[in-house]
C-alpha cells in the first residue's frame, strides 16, 4: 500500500466542480488581485474565529512581518519566540528590526515553555510570539499573564493551527494579533501562497491594511509594502473554508486511531494533547527510537514521512551569530533526533493509518 504524506490532489477531486468554476469566474471578471472573493474570505475567516478583522496578505511569513511592523520594533528591542519552529517566526523578527531571543520548549507538547520565558524578559523585551506548533495551542493563560505583568505584545503564530482551541477558545484570539498561513499544505490551504492577519483591534486592522497596500492606494500616508492575496486564491479559499470543520474532525479521528494503534509500542511516544487543548493535528509527530532507521524502513514500504523540523532554529547557520550551545535548549535537544511526522490528511483512510501503524510495529519487533 502506498501512503503519501498528504494528498492535495485527492482533496481537489472532491471539490473539482466548485473550484474550477470559482477559478473561471475570477478569470472572467479579471479580478486577479484582491477583489470581491478576497473581501468575502476576509469576512468569513474572521467570523469563523469570532474576531472582527482579517487582513489578507501574500503568505504567512508576511503576516508575521506586517504584524510586527504594526506593533512596533526598533533596533535592539527583543522578541522572545520558540527555538522549535519554522524559520518564518524568527526571521521576520530580525527583518522587522528586532532582536531574536529563542526560548526552549515543553518537551511533551513541543510548544514554548512559559516558565522559561520569564527569565529571558528584560527592559528591552517588547513582545512574545508563541507558535501553536503542529496544530496544538501553546499555554496561552501563562503567556498572557506574562504579557500583562511586563506590558508586552503577543503575536500568535497560528500557521499550523486553524481552529485549534485553548480552553474552548480559538487560537489567534488571545494575543494582540494572530497570523495565519494558507500555504497549500496547511490545514486550510490555497493553491499557491496566501496568508491572513487577524485582530479585534480596529486601529491595528486599519494600519495592517494600509501597510500591506503601499500605505493606501492614492494616499500613501506611509511607506508600506506589497502583500496582497490573489483573487484566484481568495476564490479557492472560499470554496474550501466551509469544509474546514469537517476536515479538522477527520484529522482528529486519524490521530486518535494512530494513538490507539501505537500507544503500546515502547520504543515510541505518541503526541500529547494538553488537557485544555483541541489539537488540530496539522502534523502527527511521534518521538521514536532509531528514528532515521524507522524513517528509512517506512520509505521502503512506500510510506512517506517528514522531519518538522530536523534542527532547532538556533543551530542553523543563520543563527550562529547568537552563539548558542545545546545546553541552552535541553528540552528541544532531547527530542530533536527522535521526532518523526507520520502521514496525516483529511482524506487518509483508516486502512492507511492501520498499515502505517503495522509497519511501525513490525520495524520494532
Ligand atoms: C508555514 C508557516 C509559516 C509561514 O507561512 P508561509 O505562508 O509559508 O509564509 C510561519 N510559521 C509557521 C509555524 C509555519 O508553519
């Protein structure tokens, strides 16, 4: 049996008629950049989260950058974020004019450890960017308490966590601003790059809009950037959005089936869902003994797996200048060589889940 890591084409086939006609309509109307489909998507996505504003943009990396420009950063101000994420989270801190401060994670949930954040806060600290990694919310109560205590802003990186909740509330609604990616492989994905910035603060929303559109067409009240959502991407996202809840349920069911199948294999640890969290399993990540051998064995059995991510951010060449040693991030280092992302996508069948599980069991036998 062949099990791909994800199957975006299968998802397309299920929606083919609607997607094809949505694309055709955009072409017919020549509403290639922004347009009414994009307006509709912004409204519907904000509404789904229970927020007042969504400002679309070109991708999830821009969303982080624009959010940080909005909240304000100047040379030397420090922003604390997780050592374990995709590089967008940290590179945008630097690009927006700040200094990256990496914090270790909770090794059970892979999200930033609030107890370790506090010791990194100093007079130069202005904000924290928790990442809801793999689809699971960071510990938002503890993080918001730190924001209150030290007067810091919070940007939630929700790129992997559409409809994930913490204590029953959607991620992206806790911080000053939430940022989303609609990269094709994300839980809600376009057919190219796409991103969104959400907030309840009208002043922020106005500024985000202005900045992302060259400071306003014909106004140019400030210098901005060009970060827009294409009409075709907006139209596709509108077709897909009504299915997001169903897809999220499917991901959770697949994760539960994996959990049941794998929980008794002593050489692996299944993902931990925090008691206050609804994990949306953008990725299903296990910790495995002899990880690289297991990955190879699964590949030989036509099962595609990935590493998200194979190194903590501070140890890539781009952050060599920070001079970190592995003892700075003992938690992340403890699992970095053990994590493995198994296939998960809404269209995955239980038969496929069972096959992957069985191959893992056979590998350790
Ligand atoms: C995907 C992702 C981003 C960036 O999104 P793009 O749309 O690819 O620019 C940011 N943060 C995290 C955690 C991501 O997974």
